């Protein structure tokens, strides 16, 4: 299972809001909604978020094994 928990920690650490991602950086609100609900996003979106947040992919997503849930 893919978790976006690191994404929210990175946002907090960078002091960036979801509002700023939407209105300043052009990330669609639907994308953030999908992330909140654990749904898939594209690698293009991952690339954009890494660029905006100046971080690694591992700062946005992590893989959690089913037995760890």
C-alpha cells in the first residue's frame, strides 16, 4: 500500500499549505483530494511536487507492506 503520510509531514516542515499548492503552484485540488484518500497519482504529479517542495520522492510517498497495516 502506498501512503502519503510523508507528504503531509514535508508540507508541515516546509511551512507550505495545501492552499498554496493549489493557488500558487497550480496543483489541482482533485489531486490533493485523491492523496488524502490514498488514491493513485501520476509520476508527473510526483515530479511536480518534488520540484515545488525541493524534496525526494520518499518525502512524498512510502510503501507500507500489507502485514504492517
